[in-house]
C-alpha cells in the first residue's frame, strides 16, 4: 500500500471542478469523488509525486474533517465551543491523519529535491486567509486572478483578516501558550513522535462570517489543539499548518500537502493565462501522439506549455502578431526545456502562412480585457474563426476561451444545424463531449464516471463546417469566461 493512502480535497477555480474530478479518477485512480463549489474531495493511495502532477487543481490538502455548516447563532461563545468540539472530537483519527501527513512529508523530502521551496511543503506562504501574509511568492498570475480559493467559492465573499503586525503575531502566539495552563487541569494527549509546532489558517464566508472573524476562529481552534495534543503554536515557521474553511455549504479542516499551490508551475517563467484554465482547454482538444496542434494567438505560450508538458508526443505550433509576446513565449519555452516540441512564428491570425487542413487541433485564448477593445474583437471574430476553420483538418477540434461579450456574440455569427431547433439540447452531444473532455492516458473511456459536465449549452450550431460540441463556464478571478469547443465535420464550404 502506498504511503499516501488517505482522504484529500483539492481546491479548484469555479467551473473547473468537473475537469479536476475526471483528472483525479484518471490520473490517481481516485475513489469516493465528490464535487462541491470550489472543491473536489477524493480518496487515493497515490504517492506524493503523483499527487503533485494534478493540473486542474489549485491547492491540495489532506482532509481532517468535513462537516455540515455550523449552526449560526448570535451567541459567539456557543459557536466557538462548537468549533472547539469540531477539533477535539475523535483525537485518534486526527493522530492517524497526522501520521499519514508525516509519511507523505518524509517521502516528499526524500523524493523531491528540485528546489528549496519544494523541500518544505508546509512552510508555505500564507495567502489572504492567513494572519501572516508574505509577498515573496506572488506571481504574475495575480494580475488576472484573485485568490484561487476566493474565486472557487462561486460568488461567496471571502472574509480576509487584516495583515497583523509583528507585535500582534507575538501577542497571539503568547496567548496560545498561556491559555492551556489556565484550563481545568485537563491533560493533553501528547505523542512525542507526533509533536509539532503549528499554526491555523482560517477563512470564513457566508453567514458565519457575520458573527465570527477569522482571527477569533483561528484562535479558538489553536487553543483547542494545544489542549488536546500539547502542540506549540508558531505563526512564523510551523512544522504543520491547519487549514479551516467555514461557509454555508460545509465546515472543512485540512492540512496543505505542498508549500506552493499546484497551479504555480515551476516550468512557466512568465505567467500569462491561468495555468489550470490553459490545461483544461488543452484537455478538451483530444490531443494524442503525432497530432499537430496550433495556437494562432499564443501570447506567452501558456496553453502550448501546458499541452506539451502533458502530451509530449504531439507537435505544437504557436503564432502571434506581437514581437514582445513571441519573445516572452520563447523565454518560457526555453525555460521549460520544450524547444524541440514547440515552434513559433510571427503571423496574423487572420492570414496564417500555413497549409489548409494541416492541424488536428486549434486552441486559443481570444484576447479580451483592458488591453483589447471588445468591439474590435467582435468585428474580427468571424475572420478569426474562418482562418482557424481553414487550417483545421476534418474531424479536428477547435477550443476557444471567450469573454462574456464574445460568448454572447457567437450566437450571432453561427447558424443552427439543420433539423436542430435553436434552443434544443442534444444528449448525444453532451455524452460525446463528456466522454472526450479529458485524455490523460489516451483512454477516454476510463475518464467519465458520472461527473456532471459544466455545460451551459450542448446545442449544436455551425460556423461553416464547425459544429459546437460544448460550452463551459469558468472563472478567471475577477472576470468570468467561457470555453467553447467545436468540431470540424466537413471541408470548408462543403457542408
């Protein structure tokens, strides 16, 4: 049995939960997979190296507790008592999970010597939900995204504690240490082999956030752990971190497995599109050995990097009209060691210097946002689609990331398929897209296990020879976007 056998949960950006659920089944052989907004719970015996390879998730945790949401009342004392009982009940189970964490932590230290950061998975930077906030590990992705966990909550408000001063940190730590000595003589369960310094990272949202602050919750949980196990609080450099998330859906307690989020790719030097979204797009393109894949608006090359890392036996091409973007993409490709996998060329997406029907898949993030005028995008979209359609072989796929405005506009430039009512849904379309939405190991039949697709529509509509094969709503943090998947059913002009 692998050392990592246990129950886990992984956070995911809104809309990526189905992708992550399929991935943990396919990649880890996970069982008991359960999706909620922003999280996927699962059981697996996978080793740390396999767990680290998850691509659709943000942060990975060993699960300690998953309970229904706390009953909210105006009595703070009563609620804090319930919080403490959440921690102190079943102490043996806690120690068993801590043993699993220790085994995983030991394996991690022996097997992953790539960087100093990865050798200390639990001495990770605290994000917005923690009392101590450091800025050292912020990435360029923060320009486009809010906290991964905030965006994963489907509109819930994250209550983020204010940054504590050094004096505040020392005061809180001191309070933790003093409080148990004033208790009623209750002796902690001390296991010398499982004795750790720790801190509590807390985030609450929904109704409970109106009654209790994250600091109050963290302090109550911390004191309970000290009384129960005899652990010592250390807010700056703990051996162990306890993550507590309370909202209107559930109460969850877990241990972060790795210091950095899974979404922080070590092979991406300069971040562009969120790596998890780029991977999800590539997973829809049905990439297999020997196929040719094109990103005609590649920017910094994030989609190509994610695809080439996951499916290295394919051939990848990226095009962009911007010299600076191509330079950034070249730096990323070289840093990732993928020079022999990805070719770059300067070209306009409206006039690609490529043969017709020469690619098996076209994947692209259609630019939008502050740097790009929506009106211009809308005017160019028909030409962009036409050129993508031209270079795509019959049977190939097109996967596009579109803004809300472009998503709405697509209905205006596509025509409903013959004998298909405009508002009809196609069960066969849903089943086809679900069965082929992920191809980690080349065996798509093993990837669909009852996880509901995040289709907003499975209506089959045409643009020339392209037929819509699925639409997925995803979050980019501050904005929402839509992944459209199309399939080419005939040569252009021969519908």
